[in-house]
């Protein structure tokens, strides 16, 4: 793609190292259905399964911050795909535990039934069915302990494909490396090494447990997946969000209610939301998180059966705080109408400046077609939403080259069927 060319969608292939792999559609459908459909046979190699794990993780990119986005695919000892898991939100189950839990629910109906009963007794949370149970944001310590006490050796000899080296430390969640070692897996394939000193060392725990460890499968793609996490820890992670239609017209309004919830969830993990001064004056936005909801709790678990979540159930609180606002403008704060809704959000700081606010760790810039290039100087990535609606208007052209990293598939849980999105790296 040329630096001045139109942003295009690259569908059909994913490049993983030097391997050219087919795009797998409908990742994110029921895990049980995925499991049944993923019996591809012995001809599928390590890169193929790692690609599945990468795609699962990209669905939750940025939503997991300040934790990394991680995906995991689990195969039984015969090479049959059991489950696909991803880390969904900081403070909840990591990808490895999500994959393990889903696999055990499918392999042993009593495991799922007993877990649901005990969880309801302890936390007052009921689930309509196994699908809701496997998709829920579960209290991590309770779930890890239940797995270790009730796995019954069902995953002995299994193989796991994980995009990032399993964590070695115990924080808000137990060590994933210890979990896999105690389950008796035979092999763990890892995309990228964890260079975060606090969590590194998981491979050694696995090896001490007698597990074969293979590194650097789809290493380049796995490193790209983890980059926002490392940027957020070091210099800060800044990305641009923009809305477009399939005919290339760019409009600032969010699409469906599902997309709105997704964007508001993203706002909830950010320190700042950035916006141009002209947009503030013209649109008079609120830029809050009122629509944020995690479908895994509010929808899949069933609104009617859900009771109030307490602090033990939701260690990070599912109702995120509205981010501070950075207005990109040469004007002073006093030049803006104080009645604009964004100024009325409680416990919020609003800054007006040309440079990015000092100390910002996670920033989402909500841009339009005319401001993309100007904002690109601050950002490393772009998140572009596409709608099937056709609209008149100027097509989106970027002076910066955009490298496609991920294009969502049909059936992505964050969006309606006629919407999709892509993560791009801004090349400078």
C-alpha cells in the first residue's frame, strides 16, 4: 500500500511469518460449535492453530489493558481441537484458563453443572445454560481452584497454543503456567516470549512440569498482538478510532448499539479520549461510558437470571470510569461552551492542548476523515469500523501507510452482522 493510497481491506489471508494461511470465519461463535468444526485432521500444523489463537485474541485488543491481549487454542492428546479461549478483561480469567474451563465444560457435563451450582451459592449469579457459563466473566480465583480440584485428568497429554508465554506470577489471577503444569499437558506452543519481568518465566515452570515447550511460532504476528500492552507500560499506547462505510465514506457517528457498547467499553480502559476542538463545538459530545456493557455478563448470562454483582465477583468493577478528555486545539479551555455535555461528567479532567497530555498511558482519539492525518503523529495504531450502510461523502485517504493487523469476521460478538472492524498499524 502506498503512503498516500486509500485504505483498503485485505481479506482472505493472514500472513504469519512466511506462512500463508486461510482466514477462518466465525471465530467467536459458540465454543462447542467451534470445537466440533475444528477437527481439521493431522495435516494442520502449528502455525494454523496459532493463527486461530491470534484471531481470538485480537477480538479483545485494548479491552484487556493494562493486561496483554492473549489467545489460546487447546487440543486433546489425539490432536482434536477442544476449545478456543481469549483474555477478555483485566482482573478476570486469562486466555489459558478460559480455554481450559470451556474444554472441561464440554468434556464433562457434571463439571459444568457442579460449577454453576457452587458459583450461584457463593456469588448469587445464575446462568441460563452452558453457553452462558463458558462465555461469562468469572471470578478468577474461585474458577482456578475449581479447575484444579475437579479437572479429573481429562486434559492430560493435551497441547496448548498460546500467543504469549504463560504468566509465571500470582497477581489478581493465579499463574497460568502453574495451572497448565498441574493439568498434565504434554506440549505448549508459544508465539512470543513475555519480556515483562513481572510475569516472565512461565516456560521454565512448564518444563519443570515435564511439558515440551516450543517458542516462536508466528512470532512476528504474536509480537504485533502484544505491542499495545508493552507500549502502554512504557511510553504510552495511543490509537485512533474512526468510522467508515463500505463505499469509503467517513462519518463520525457510531453505528449500531452493539458498536456503541464496544466503543464505550474501549473508552472505559483509557486514561484519555482525544477529540478535535471543532468536533467538540459542532457535535457537543458527552464522551462517557454509559453504553458500556460486557455481553458475556449482560446478554449471554441472561438479564433475567443475573443478580447484582458484588466486589468479589467483579474485582475490576464492570462499570468503568469515564475517561478524562483531551481536546486538540489552539484555543484555551475557557473558549469552549461550558454547557457542552463532556464538561458535566463527574470526576473528569478536561485538558486543551496541542501535545498529548503528559503521563497518558492509554489514549483513544476519536477522529474524522479531515483530522486523521493530524492525529496520526500521536498514534501507533488505528481502529477502523466499517458499516454496510452506503453514504455520500468524502472517501477516507490517509497520508500515513496503514498496515492491516486484524479484520474481524462475520459473527463477531462486538458488532451486528453488517458491521466489522480492523486494527491497523500506522507506519511512519
